């Protein structure tokens, strides 16, 4: 088992090393400020490997994703990232069939770039159903999954992570752990309406509001059955503590250990 933290800035990465993580996820979010030469030198000195989270711009159209992340895959090769994660528009909750088809037609560009670079590329779960993920894994067999427990609760009563573990246990390469109140927000939002009554744009906005990245125990996610299922399927890989504030990594690591042992 490897437990890691994340960084969006050089300062966060250097500070994170003080907690002796097993790895650091370098996140290329819109406002990231990472001096990769400085960070990589410090991580090499500490013997701590990195993973890389590719950017996800809300303004990108589905076809843009596979084109615009290609240069960052090259960056992953340069910094020797053990895993490179991307977001996919493959959810019928948030995108229509034409947009999904366009993405699938364009994705081979990114997929082949990663294969040629020797990069392990993984899709992060967000509103995905079984059939949608099968579209990816059937056509792109070297692709892996980042199972995001917080995202699994968005727009759902039962956490989707449970189904993903059951269906795709051998594809999971990292598990993102954070809490939220998405289940309560879901119940409130749909007391008098159904998913079909809300536009995909409004659903995407609701998903962003639900994705709170709270510390473990500060939301309503039931981690026990998720961790028990991971254990049942012999998963013992990477766990990324993804509370919005990376400075609480040590506390999150301890709470995670306690939950994992109890599951």
C-alpha cells in the first residue's frame, strides 16, 4: 500500500515531502504553479516518486481533451511520472451521445502518445456507468482507472465506486479518498424533479458544487463498504488523500489507516 498527497504549487510539493508521503500527485489544475525542475530534484533526493494529474478545463469541448492533454503526457514522461491521470467526458449524465462519440474518435491520439512514451494513462471516475467505462477499456486495453471515492457519490444515492470495484478491479491503479455531502445535495435537488428535468449544463454545475473535497469524516460518505470491497478484491495499491487542504495530509493518512483497518 502507498499513501500519497498532492500539490498544485512548488511550495506545496516541498512542504508535502516533510510528511514522508509514499508519492506526490502533481496536479496541473488551472492555477497550478509548479517549477518542475525544482520539485523533481527535491523528490528524487527524498526518494519519493510522483504521479501527474492532467488539466481539466471547463471550457474544453470533448474533442479538445485528447488534443490539449498530449503535451502534458510528454511532461509526464520527462518527470518520470508513475501514473498520468485525465478526466473524460464519457458520462451521459453530463454530455450527449455526439460529444461522447467525438471524444472516442479523437482519444487514440492521446492514448498512442502515452503508449509511445511508456506512460501509464488512467481515467478518473466521475459520473461514469459500467457501459461507458467498458467503451474505453474494450477499445483501449492498456488504460487504467483512478477510482475517485468522492466523485462516486456525486448525483447518486449509492456510491458508484462500489460498482466500479466490482466490475473493474484489475483496472484500478489509484484510489482518491475525500469526503463530501453529495448524497444530501442529490436528495435535495431531486425532491420534486428527476435527472431528465435538468439540463446537462446544470448537472455539471451541480456536480462541481457537490465535489467539496472535505476531510474524511466531515461529509456523509460511508467508506466502510468501499474499503471492504477493495480488500475483498485484493487491492493494495495507491491511495491519494485528496482533502482540499493538503496541509492536513498527516491527519488524513491516520484517519484513512483507522478506517482501512476497521473495514
